[in-house]
C-alpha cells in the first residue's frame, strides 16, 4: 500500500482512498463537474432571496396600530 501526497495540503493518503482525508480534495484528479456547483448555486438563490425578504420584513418598523376601542379609552 503506497502513500500519495495530496496536491492541495500535502497530507499522505493511501492510494486506495479517493479523496484526501484532511481536505477532502479528490486525489486522483476526479473533480466534480462545474455544472453541479452551478446547479447547487441556482438552487440556493431562491432560498437566499426568501430569507432576505423575510429578514427585511421583520426588521422594518411596524406602523403604530390602534384599535378604535383603545382610541376611545384614551380620551
Ligand atoms: Zn489534502
């Protein structure tokens, strides 16, 4: 069983492992195609936008709201 150094972090990994045990970089140069990364990004964008709009609505100051009963009670 031979040990091969990782191209990224230099950790010695066995030849049988597919990814570096330290940085998880694929040792044999088999990288995930970029299209998967783009697909993940496209899937994340709607979630990020929803979260941003929710946070914006939550942070926006609410207008003071008085019910008619409260208004008459103050007089
Ligand atoms: Zn590594």
